[in-house]
C-alpha cells in the first residue's frame, strides 16, 4: 500500500474491527445466552450498535478516500432530521431487545444501525475525513471492549479499551488542530462550497530559471510540503534541493501542518524517510512567526492548510489554523494545476501579489531545480 493510500487502508481496517464486534454481538444475541442478565446483554447490544456504525461508516469513508464515490459532502433536504430519526429508532430497538431475543428484531436492529453509519458519514467531506476515520477507530475499540465484557474475554477488553482511548484522544487532537468541534465535523458538511465572493488579484506563474534565481540568492527558505508531494513521492528530491541550498549557506526549514496530507504525521513520515533531520521540522505554532523573515516559502502540493481564506469571516475554512505562507516575502507554489483542496475552497494564496505558480509534477520540478541550482 502506498503511503498516500494509507488512510483508506486504516479506514477499512477500522471497519473490519467494528464489523467483527457487530458479528460477535449478533451471534451471542441469537444464541440467547444471557437470559435474565440484562447487564451483559446490554453491553453486547451496545457493542453491536457501535461496531456496526463503525463498520458501515468506515466503508463509506474508504469509498470516499479511494475515489469510488465523491469526496465532497453528500447532503439532501431533511438529512439531519432523518439521521436523528434513525438514531432514535436504533436506541428504541436497544430497549426493545433487552427483554426479548426475537431473531426478526435482531435483524431489524442491525439493518437500522448499519444504515445510521452510512447516513452519518455521507455529509462528511474530504477535509474532515481523517477526523472521521480516527473517530471510527475509537468506536471500533469501544465496541470490541464492550464485546469483551459481554463474552468474558479479557484480551478483547484490554485491546478494545486501549484502542478506544487512543483513538478518542487522537480524534480530539485532530479536531482541535482543525479548530473545529467534533459535532461540527459530523454534521457541518465541511467541504461544501458556500461562498461566491470574488477573489482579488490574478494567478501568475514563474518559469524554472526565475525560480532558481529566487531560491539561489535567498538567505532563508521555508518548505511547506503537502499531499501533492506525497502523491508525487517527491520527498527525496525535496531533500536534494534543500541540501544544495544549504551548501550555499542558505538556511532551510520545513513547516509541517498537523493535518497536512491524509493523516496526522503524514509529512513527518515522508520527510524522515528522505533523511530530513527532525530538528528542521517545525509545527504550525513554532514556524508561523518566522514566515515574514523568509525570503521564499516553497509550497509543494499543500492547499487548504496554506489558504488565507481561513482568516476571513464567511469562508467555509474560517477559523482553521493555517501556515502563514502569505506573509513570506515571496511564495512559490509547485502544483500540477490550480485545483482546489479537500475542502473544495478556492485558495486565495494563489492570487496573492507575492505568489508565483510553478506548474508541473513535484518530483520532476524539484529534480530540475536541483540540477539548475548546482549550476548557479
């Protein structure tokens, strides 16, 4: 599995874990093993509910990340009301199952909770999908832990509790990094284009020779990697560019947004693979004050995480912490085109006076930069 496909692999693994917990619940309920022990029976039903939601929700998340369906939020009139009604029906069936063990009722229960997992995931857009995947990971852990209690299996209890706790913490940290509540992630439809405001300025390109001169005569350069770098597998070429610049006495740093790419730590893993020293990787809070002193900020495939629209009220991105590339003296954006990011919002950085677009595949462009900088 390529690193760029890792999130959908994680999603499908989460789904399998949740599905396994749901299957355990179905078996023990159909066997009627609990009799009058409503406590264990309730835990089995609860594990089945949570696991089934994680299963069907993870399947939808996988389909969105894999491109099998649109990554944009899927919304329709009355959707939130329908979701609430399905959830209420699921909780009602939990209560109904406690005193009886009707196979038909059990079947209806699983159909309803599986449907709820699908419905709750449809309005989640690509920008929030990593948070959703992490949430389903936490739910899978909880479901496994509950089923461990239900069948008296200590290994399931321990493993499920650890995964549930870690997944919950990761979900909250990711939501905080996006400056969004978990509730807004689940119901907000983040990624729907909600604004029609005209962006001032125009997009201007730069040729390779001018980019080489701009970089070669800088005193400080900050690289901002993103999903485009991951897709092009350009981290090794980026390291080569940095090495050439540093050999000329230029200070080089890397700005890492906590949700750059498809999952937390995505950029850190790729750059570590390329041998970039850990101390050169700076998180958002540490590096943002340094952008005004940077002669050139080079964006390699990042989009939403550098969009100044996040500072403007009325933008769907408003409030999301970003890397302040727009405050650098000059910005070069290496991209194949002018496409929007996961959130589906036009990037205002591309239109800024201090920004120039260097079009092309990141690995190819960076390779050409290495050769030209060596000759400079």
